[in-house]
C-alpha cells in the first residue's frame, strides 16, 4: 500500500509516528532518489523516539548511534557501500535492541536485514513538496511494524 504526502509537515507527522511505535529490533529501509526525504524522515523518527540531539546524515561514517531515546536509534547511510557490505557487521545492529534506519538499504542486497519494512519515497514531477510513500514488508516483524504505524496515523490525523 502507499500513502500520499502533501508537504514536509506531513512527512514529519509520519516520521514522529514511526518513532513513537518502533520496537526493539525493528528495521526500516528508506529508498528514494537524492533529495527524496530519507534524512528528513530519519530526523523526525529520532524526535518521535525522544532524541533531541541533532541527527546528521552519516554519509561518511556509515552509521551513527543515538542512545538517549526510548530505544536506541541506529542510523545508517550505505550509499557508498558497494562491496563487502556483509563484513560491516550490520547484522549486530539489525538484531540489536534498537531501531535501525537504513538509507539506501536496498543497495545491500544479500546483506539486508532478515526482516525489514521498506519505505519507497517517490517525488512528484509537478509539485516539489509532494511524495508518494510505498510500504513494502519483508517478514512478520515488518508487517506488525507497518500495522502499528498505520493504526496510529489513522487515529490522530
Ligand atoms: N514532503 C516532503 N518530505 C520531505 N522532504 C521534503 C518534502 N518536500 C520538500 N522536501 C525537501 O526535500 C529535501 C529532502 O532532503 P533529504 O536530505 O531528506 O533527502 P535524502 O533522501 O536523504 O537525500 P540523499 O539521498 O541526498 O541523502 C529537503 O530539502 C526537504 O526540505
Ligand atoms: Mg540522506
């Protein structure tokens, strides 16, 4: 299924909800072109988790860890990781006690988490603020995660 986003405020709203309902070991892969809104979404997720520290894109570090929220946030950007992804030890994060958010995660291929929710963010050709976000689930934990997100979005909008 997919949802329509009209402006950055709605992206923020979705992100807050994701941060509020995330459970330990949930994995979220963010897919979308440059400037689609992957980092913007991650910043809102951090706020939803109760993290007030500034979230910066981990492009040059691959991973940034935030421990001060309700559960840990592991923010990864694997745009530049092509070879040897399986040697990075990302599985320890994927199976850990936090929420892993992986920008460009679809490039990991066989090093992807076993169970993950993928959000595919598509820009609109005619409106710079519009997005379509497609939800794809890979595994039962992802399905439960998606359902918690949609339930909370519907209840409070
Ligand atoms: N509805 C929207 N949701 C999210 N961002 C939006 C929206 N409308 C406009 N924007 C703008 O689009 C840009 C998204 O940038 P962001 O860094 O989050 O993208 P990204 O997907 O992480 O890109 P990159 O692949 O380069 O890391 C921001 O400048 C933001 O203000
Ligand atoms: Mg980014």
